[in-house]
């Protein structure tokens, strides 16, 4: 099934996501949450040190970095295609954001000059409906992550919505999501019924994985 409005190249992806953030308020996107409880719990279970490098891909307006800064994590990178989203978070953090690197980049083509101990993704992977997109994502992950590094990925679950921001998505069970990362060890599964700003619920599936040494 083709989706005419679906952005499939880096430029149209950036235009699309810049447009989303330019035309909405921070707390008017379905994925908004003031406290990312699920992510914070999984970060805790990942057992990374506060000076370990952590990357949040497709960070958007998420408050995850705010909460990690408050918990003394001091090597944080927030990646997104939207400069508007990154700029908002930079302003929101103010001086507290001195430990956060904001990077405009496409998660399908990350070329880092360093490696990370923890990769976090909430609600980006499920947009990758084509196998070659998922292969590009995995290649970025492998370039970014230390051997032994941990991965948190959260997507819509099997009873979640079939679209996000008007785009088709793939819904995953825990087993299906873990299977997307072959050879990675499944450490924990989790999930939540996320309540959108307008009171509907969206089922999320999340996994915590470990890259082999
Ligand atoms: C559904 S939002 C989730 C935002 C955030 N992770 C959260 O949980 O609040 C998806 C985010 O991923 C970003 N995004 C989508 N595709 C991307 C890509 N290929 N590379 C980098 N960022 C991307 C969007 O700009 C948007 O901020």
C-alpha cells in the first residue's frame, strides 16, 4: 500500500518534521508527556553511569533530557531532524543544558565521531515501514553504540494506533520488537498506555536490549 504524503528521503523527512514542530505547540502533539516514566524506568534498569554517553534519537520536545540532567547524567546527546524542536528544548533547559549536545541529524544516517553507552528511541522506530529504512537505522545504531551498550526502543504496541502524526507506522509486540535487533540480548520488556494531551490512550511496547561485547 503506498502512502502519498509519506516522506521517504532525507530532505522530505526533514521538511515534514520541521513542519510538525513549526505548526504545533509543545503539549499539542499526541506523544507529549511531562514525565517520561517508562523511559526513565528503563534508563535506570540499563544501569549506566552518570558520566556514560547517552543518545536520544528523535528526541523532539521530549523532557527525557531534562529529567536525566536532573538525575546528574552529564553526557547527553539529543538528535532530531527538527531544529525547531531542538531549539525549544535548548531554551527550556537554559544553563542546565550545558551537558546536552543538540544535533540535527537523520537517524537513518548517523555518522558519529564517538560511541555511546545507551541509545534511547521513543516513537521513531515505528515510522520505519520499509525494510531498507530499518536496515539503515540498525546500521546507524551499530555505528553509534559501544559493544556491550544498551538500547531502549519504544513503539506503538499491537493494540496501539496504526498511524502517528498522520504517517503509517508498524506496531510491535515485545517479541517482534526484540527480534528486530538480532544478536542483541533482551534485558527487559515494558510498556504503557500513554495518555495523549486530549485524553485518549496509546499502547506502547518497549524493550531494553544489550549489544554483545
Ligand atoms: C513521535 S515524535 C517522538 C518524540 C520524542 N521521542 C518523544 O517521545 O516525545 C518523533 C520524533 O522523531 C523525529 N524524527 C522522525 N524521523 C526522524 C529521523 N529519521 N531522524 C531523526 N529524527 C526523526 C521527529 O522530528 C520527532 O521529533
